[in-house]
C-alpha cells in the first residue's frame, strides 16, 4: 500500500463527488422565514405577549415566487432554529409504552413533568407531546388552493408499531399550562402523523420537520401565497420559524457539502500522490 | 529410591580422617558453649522438641504446624474480598465502580445495565485469571506436599509418609539423592563416623558439597531397630530465616549436648554421597529456614503497563477537562437562556437543571459528565491486555522451537504480566553454574612435558577463516578485472584461508568413538596407550600418577557397569573428570583404604596392566587461599613423592630451578587454553627424602593436633615448607561444559545490543574461564580485576578497604576514559568481598559508572544477597530493564529483584523456577524468547495500547462534541446499547487478534536481524511522541466523524422521500462511521494478516450491522427509538452509505499520509525489512546481495560474544596477511625478472 492507494482514492472520489454535486444542484429549495413578519407591527416590541394573547387572531400570509421549475412531489417543512429538542430533560420526557398501549399501562413516570392532570393521566404524556408544533399552512397558487398531502409524512414503522391504533388522546392540554398544539381526541395516535413526526426528536437545535407534500409541479415564476396560523411560541426564547419548500433527488435534499467534500478529498489525494511521486523520483532511496 | 534402583557399595572409610583442614569439625570453644547454654530458654530460643514423640506436639504448649506448605495467594474464604480489593485498586476500575454506583441514581446519563455489565465482565475476567493462577500454585504445592519420606512409626518400623503429614519430633530416614522434607537434626548417617554430604545448591547455589556431622552420642543410632526406644529432648532457637546459624542442645540419655549448624539439615537441600541418614524433624512447614528465608515473589509490572497508567491519567485529565467545560457550559445556559425555554418546564425536580441554583446544577452536571465521557477511559483495556497476554503466553509455551527434547520441557511463561517486557531488556544478569554451564567437567586438553595434546584449532579460528573466505571472494573478483597484477596473490590468499578451514574441519569432525561422560579428549598420541611411544616417558607416567592419586575421590563399584571401567565420586566435578581421564589413559584408580591407594597401571616396559599400591602418607587439602592440593605418597619401593596440583601461578612460584624445563612451552599452552575458556590446573611433583619427610611429619602432626584459632595457620605454614622445589610436569585443561548453544546464544544477544553480566558464587578462576568460553572475555580485552589487597583485608578496617577499592575503581575508570579507541573493549572482574565494599553507599556510584562502561562484567564469589543487591542497584542506577537468569535457590533473590526473572527448569531444583516469571529448559532458548517473542510481544502490546487509546478518544470525544449542541444537558447521541457494545463486542476482537498475532516481521527475520530488537530498549513504539500522536489522531478522527455527519445530515432531507434525520438516525450514522473508522484503522496498523484478523476486523463491522438489524427488529418497548432504524431510517438512504465511505477515508487520511511519509523518508528498521521481504518474495531472498548487506549492518557491532572474537581474529589475520603480502610483493618486485618485465621495451 502506499501512493497508489491514495491515487486510487482520488480517482474514485472525484467522479462520485461530481455526481453528488449534480444531484444536489438539481434540488430546488425555497426558504421563507415568517416568525417576525407574521407579528403585526404594533406587537413587535413585545412578541411574547402577542403570541400568548389568545384574543389576537394569529393568521398571517406570505407569498413568494418560485425561482425554478419544481417537480412534484414538493416537500413542505417547517424549520425551527435555536430550539433544543435534544435537551436531555425534553428527550426523556415521553412514554413509549403509553404511546403504544394507552391508558392501562403504567410506567409513565418517565413523562415528568407532564404525566397527570387532575389526578388523571395525560395521553400522550411528556414534554415532547405537550409542546407539539401547531402552526398550520395552506398554499394558494393562482387563486386555487394547492392540495397538501399530509399523509405518510412519518415513518411507517412508527405509525404501525410505536403509536397505538387504539390509543386516543386523553386529558391532553387540559392543564393550566398550555404548551403547543391540541390533538383531536377522536383520532387514534397512529393516525396523528403531526405528533409522530414531532415525537421523532431532532438531533440538533436547528431542524426541519416534514409538514406535508404538494403533489403538483410548480412552474418558474409561479406566485405561491401561504396562509398560515402563527400559533407556536418561539418568541420567548428567540427561536426562528421558517417555511421550507423543497424537491428531492436520489440524494435527499440540497446537500452541497457532501459533493464538495468528495471532490475536495479526491483532488487533494491526487495532489498528494503526485507530489510524493515527484519527490520520490527526485530523491531515489534504496 | 536411588539407592534402591542401583545398589552401590562403597569402601567404608572414615572420611573425617582424610580432611586435615575441615573447618566444620572445629569443636565449639568453651566460650561459645557457654553462650549457647545461656541463650536456651530465653525469648527467641524457647523451642522444645520431643524427639520420636510427635504426638506430644499435637497439643499446646508444644503445638507446631504440620509440614504442610502453601504458597497460594488466596484461599477459598479470602479469595473474593482480596481479589476484589486488588481489582479496584486500579484507578480505572475504581472509576467505573463509582460510575456504576452513580448509575443507581437518576443522575447517570446511561441505563444501569449498560454501566454495570461491562464492569462485571471486566472484573470477572481478571478475577478468573487470578483464580486460575492461584490454582496452579496450589497444584504445585500439592505436588511438593505429597512427596513421601520414610518415617518411624513405632518399634523401629519405618513407613512412607507424606511430607505434609510430617510433624515436629518425627524420626525420618532420608536416602541418597533425596531432598530433606523439613529441617532435620542429623542423628546418624550411613557412614560409620556419622558424616553426611549435603548439596545446598537450592539454598545458596554452591556446587561443592557440604559436610554435616552428627553428635558422637547419637552415632549408635544407625539402624532402623535402634529407634524403637529412642527418646531425646531438644531445646533450641525459635524458627528464623537465618540459614547459617543454629543454637540448641539435646538431652539424650540424661546428658546434654550442645548442637551447632553442622547437625542441622535444611529443607530443600539434598543428601549426596551418603547412603542414608536418620534425622529428627526440628522445624516443619512454614517454620523451616528455607521457607522463612524465601520472600514472596513481588508482583512485577512491565514498563509499558506502568507507562499505560500515565496514559490513563492523561485520559482522566482529558475527561475532567471536558467535564468541566460541560458543566461550565451548562452553567452559562442555565443562567442566561434556559429560563425562557418554556418547553422544558423548568425547574427540574432532580435539581440538575435548576436556573435558580445554577451552581448546584452545574456541579451535578459535572458528575454526570464524568460518567458520560467515561468512554474516554478504555474500560476494557486492562481486561483485553490480560486476555491478550494469556494468549501470548500460550503461544510462547506452545512454540515448538522452544521445546527441549532432552528434558522434554518447554518454555513456560509463569506470569503473563511481562511478555512485552521481554522485548525491552537491556541487561542480562546471568548465573553461571547450571545456567550457562551444565555443572559437568570434561577433560579436554593437556600439555605434558611441553607438548600440547588434544587439538589446537578452535572454533573461533574456524569461523574467522570461513568468514574471511566469504569476504575475499567478491573483493578479489573486482580486483581481478581491474588489475591483472594482483592475480598472482590470489592462490596464496585462498590457500591460507582454505587451509585453516579444511584443517579445522578435519580436526573437528574427527569425533567418532564412544562418548565418555567427562572425557572429551581426542588425540591419538595419548589414547589407546600410545603415550608409551612418547619421548618423555617418565614425565608422562608421573603426570598420569598425579592425576590418579592427587584427589579426594573414591571409586564406585557399580554392578550395572562393565567391571573394567569405574565411575567415581568426589568433592568437585573436576576431580571426577581427572579420575575418568586417568582411567582412559591406563591409570585406573581402583581402590582406596584409609591409608592406601591402589592403581591399575599400564606398564610400558611389560606392556601389561599391573596393580600398584601407594601408601597415602598425608593429604594437604585444597582451599581457596592455598589454591593447591598435595598428597604425599610412597610407592612400593619406598620412594616418597609429593604430588601436587594447583593453580598455575601458585605452582610456577614453587618450582625448583631444575623443574622449569617445560615452563616456557607450558605457559604458552596455558594461555591458549585459557583463551578458549578452559579451566587449567598445573601438575608438579617432587621426591622427598625419608629423613626430610620424617622431620616434616612431626611438625605437621603437631600442628594438626593443635586446638584453637592458630591451628589453621600452623597447618598452612607446615604445608608451605614441604610444597616447594617442585618439578613441573604439565597442565591439564578441563572444560566446564557449557550448555548446548550457549556461546551462540550469547553472541546473538550481544548482537541485539544486550549487555550480559555474569554473577556467580564460584571461584574467580572458574568465572573467568567461563567468561572466556562464552566469549564474554577475550585475550585482547583490557581486564580490570577489583579485589581487596591483602593488607586491607587483614586489617579488616572498613575505611581502608573502602579506600583501596575506590582507588582501584578510579584508576580503572581513568583508563577507560583515556582510551582513544572507542571500540576497545574492557572487562571487569570483581569478587564478592570487593563487591561488598563497592556496593556501599558512597562507592556505589563510582563502581556502577565503571561497570556500565565495561563491555562485560563478571562478579565472582558473590552471595545470593549480593546478587540481588547488584541487580537492584543496576536497575536503579541505569534505569534499564534487567533480566536475571539462574537455576538455583541462590538466584531467587536476583530473579525476584530483576524486572524479569528467568529460571532454568532443566535441573532438579524448583526454587528458581518457582520464583521466576519465565522458565526455560536451557539457556539457549533465551535467544528466541527475547529476540523473537519479546520483540513481537513488545510490538503487539504497544500497538494495542496505542490503538485502544485512539479508539476510545475517537469515540468518547464525539459524545463531548454533541454536548455542545445540546446545551450541555447530558443527552447522548447514541443508544445506550450501542455504547455498551462498543468496547465489549464491536471493537474488542480485532484488537485482541492484533495483540496476539501481530508480527512486524517473521521469526526467522527477527533472528537474522537482531538489531531489530533495539526498538524495544529504545522504546520507539511506545514513546511519548507516539502516544501524543495517537491521541491527536483520535481527536482528528472524532472531529471528522462528528462534523461530517452533522453538516451532511442536517438540516435537509436525507432521503428521496423527504424524511429528515432525527436524533436516532444521526446517532446510528455517526456510530456506523466510528465502527468503520476504528476497525479500518486497525487494519492499517496490522502488518501480519491471517484469516483470524480478517475475520475479526470485517466480522466486527458486519456484526454492527447485524446488531443494528436485530436490535431494530426487537419490539419498540425494548429497542426504543432505535426501532427499525436501519431498515426504515438510514438503510435505504444512499447518503448514509456515502457518508460512511467519505468519513472513513478522511479520518484515516492523516495516518495514511503519515506512514507514507515515514516509510519513504524516515523508514524504521522493520519497514525496510518488510519492504525488502516483499520485493524479493519471488526470488530466494537470502541469496540477495542487499539482503546480506542489510543483515550484516543490522548486527550491532559488539564487543563481546563469539562474533566479536571472530572479528578480532580476522583483524589479526588480516594484519598478518598484509605483512606477508608486503614481503612477497617486495621479494617479487626486487626480483630481476620482475624488473626486466617492467622495464621491458614492449611496454
């Protein structure tokens, strides 16, 4: 082993990197931040009181132009920044048993501090469920509503094996402290895909979560208007909220880093190999 | 048993009469008698033994232990607490114990099982190993305890009894060749005068036999029946470790007799030359002096392991540092931001996240972080190392090359702790007798009347001429083409070298004929009675007579043997070899009575064998100060002869003027014998007139009768007056037979750069001889002899002696410093008494400084304690790794003191082996043990430890980096079970395979390139720069792995279906990268692949996927968020696989580039050899010129050893050749023909 291996790595990595970059470039991504724009001008000084005041209507709309042709399916994400879904206390505050088997199961002590309300267990319990994201979006193009498919946005195994088909929300968001969204108590947890997506906690404090899919192509210069309910409080901790529309390639979303890394490593390997070969030729060692 | 199998009869002689000087028979002076009597009954001297009444010792107050001996560390009850204590004394284990205890509280970041399980596993395996080792000790004890001895039960009946059942007061009968089961009081022996011979080699390593003698009063007890009514009471000292003292008295038949050490037979010594003895058990079991004197073998740790502790400390400080950062970070978050994070509903109940008390929370976070980053500390390192070492020892033990088919024993690694230490040895301290030599003397050469017999071509000459031949061929070939004029010298050179080679070969291969033990002499001029044709017939016969008469031996009539050949028994093996030799020459010593010696001589005049009787008039015994021995005999004609043998210098001083005829020739022979390491003795005689004898004899008898301290002096003076005016006959050379392969082994070890010191209890002459025989010394070496001058010694003033020694040391050191030629070798010979002074506080440093600068050091007449002391001082002073090798109990101290103790197991004694860390059947196996196994193990363990550090840093730091992104809340990126699997399953097997099977080069090449061994002493594989380098490598890998993963996987979708990576996907992906990286890294380190390595490395990676699959398939109750993570989450994403490839390549690239640079520009020895091996694999490598050259280069230029001697010889040959060449050249150029050619008109 030696220089040839390095050269070999280089010759493999560069083309792979280029292919990857191509895939990444084929992805069209639109990111719109809306957390500030959606607070009416008078409330901008104290956004927290705005968001906590139920009497103020929270609807808001934003519009954007599609920069490039976007082929269906177009994935809709909401992105939260500076939101520590990976805080240990938060991550642990759930009960997988309860999610699957419902009320008759014990072992919801892990759900602290959101386990019971009025001496009755909460389903689903725990901080994660309690802080469910509840902004909603509707998309309009050319005055016509774009249908958003909100099915199959969670892992199939989660839906089938981790969230019970016979478990219904119970006693949820009934306490004095209301966190995030409410759940329809008539729909079983296995069909509450928003919850399921939310419950797969993110790894990093800045994350996207799948909201739904638009199954129609968007043309260049299409103007899309989004009507949204700006319910979720990120204002108290200075978090950002963004709406993301993105197509995907075989690679997933837009991901220049990987391709660049491949190309960079490939080309530096080749350089190193060439430099060493030259040095080797210049100073022959026996 | 011995006596039973071969019945030997022996003329009953009062041995005591033969010895005029025997000091041990000196009766106690009245003063001492009084002192002894006063001591008895005092504290420390209160023991009472009722002989032949062992039942009295079953109850108090005379209850003494059984003769049961236990050397085990634990027993059934103490095992658990003690072994556990030992385990948790290790810092790392204690840390994990604390972590496990913390895991019982909610504070811990991991589940309980994942913290406790590995600890139990690790500690369990270590304890299991302890238990197995102790079990082996127990079995060994069992073996000793179950030996049997004939014990008196009642009415004079003796039955076999187990050693362990023996009690104080028992009367036992020990037969010839048996060990004493406990400390015995000698009652009587098979010899009439109650004398017995004891071999104490196991106690003090001295090979000469000790004489013990019973009290006159108990002489009568020499039959089994006598003991039916025997009763006596012994009052004596309490058990103590002092081997040379014994105070007590015995009340027997209403009389009290004082006892002295000469009546005490010590356990572990052996009965020799005496058919049987009767004795009574005085001290049993753990009370015996030998057991009391032995020290528990200290637990030794290798250098690497000690350095490993420092690495653990570094990792601990890393751990504390990152924990501090974490806790400080969490403090900041708690103070500033976290209050606003409504989704956490703070404050926490368990106070870890309490914004109102941030400092307290930070403190708790610190503890949590300590546990969380525990993966920086390689928990399985110790246990893996232990497993690896056990496997390594199995490989060593099973090495067929280390099997001795003579003794059917193999090398045994008795402790597995020191395998890698074998690769770092710089200094070998070796015992002589039984280690280098077989303790067997062989008659090799003699010089009679100025003629040397027995061949004169030595192996050194042979090797030198062979090497020169090899060197000349290419050299001359090149000259051949360039200059035709040199062609004429070619035949001459060839003839010289090939002549000596052929000559040597012819002489050396001529070794047909029956092999006689102790006689290795081939010269047709003397054997087969051919000596009768010699010129100086009288001198030759006298020479043989001295050989046959001047000794203390006795013939053994052995029924199994042919009647015409006798075997002999004598005080020293040299004498035996003389007797055998004289028998071969036709002077058979066949009988000895009290005053008569009978020889069966070959009479040259009648050509027949005749029996001649010689009256033994006096025997002047050998002592180390006299260095000679004489007998005065009268032959059948009444002529009185004094026959003398002794050290050459002593004899030459006492020659008569007319006795120096052969002095010059003999001296020459002497020096050549000595160069070969043969032990020489000069023979001389004189005839004494009857009148002269008579007058002398009266003086001598008077001196003999004197009682008191002046007796010895008088005797010496008396002998001085008769041992003079001698006539020199010649010298004999006996070989203290070296064990097989010893010189070659020493040579190889010297080439590998090891220093060898010889420590022996033997005489200076013998030690020097062996020094020559092993090529530790040679003639052109400057020797320093340190010994006390007579004046200083007689004064007995410590101060004077110190000054004397100091002066000698200083002058020698000055010579060393002044020597211009750096390659000039020095040899240091020092004796025990001088050593005692030299090792004292203030002289010590000077002495060691000198000693370290000498190529070889020989210490003679050193006591076991001194051996241990030297070892300790050398270890401390030089700081180098020392290895002590020995075979007897006298070496135990040294073996225990040295970094590595090696015992020779070929002999009977077990003490050295029991105390040793490795036992070899023979010395020569040391070569392979060190150069091959030591080198390998050193490499293996260092690579292994470094890799362990690397993989744990690479893994542990990713946990820390993740904390930076989770507001230091203590969340873990990976599932608990992934982490538990990391050290136990997923990365453990490859590293164990590396530790057991790695070879940088094959064993053949290790032996061919001994310089490779120097990597160990120089510690190139485990230097701090390497350690830091590997830690850095780990840091880089962890950074690459973590950063690449979070930047690639976040925040965009990772799959075509738009799913984004959650915490579990990211965790599993990152973890996959870690597993790949660390396993590929070990594949890069490994240079010797077998299917086991492949299986373990690639199997580990595969195992990870299998684990992920299986774990993910378990119901979500169990697998939690890892449920279906591979199948549903990351497996279908091409991104996942591409990250893996990228990360593995990038994180290995730094190491890869490093080795490419190193191999191309700064190659180490092993790299070059590996490359050469690969390049020339297709051809026969050994023929390659480059191979040979590198091989030559890799042998360190040494100053000791066979090769060095050959080199020196070649140098001198070359000088001679050069001179001859020059003279021939001159004669040719001066010749008229040459002149006419050179001035011829044609040119």
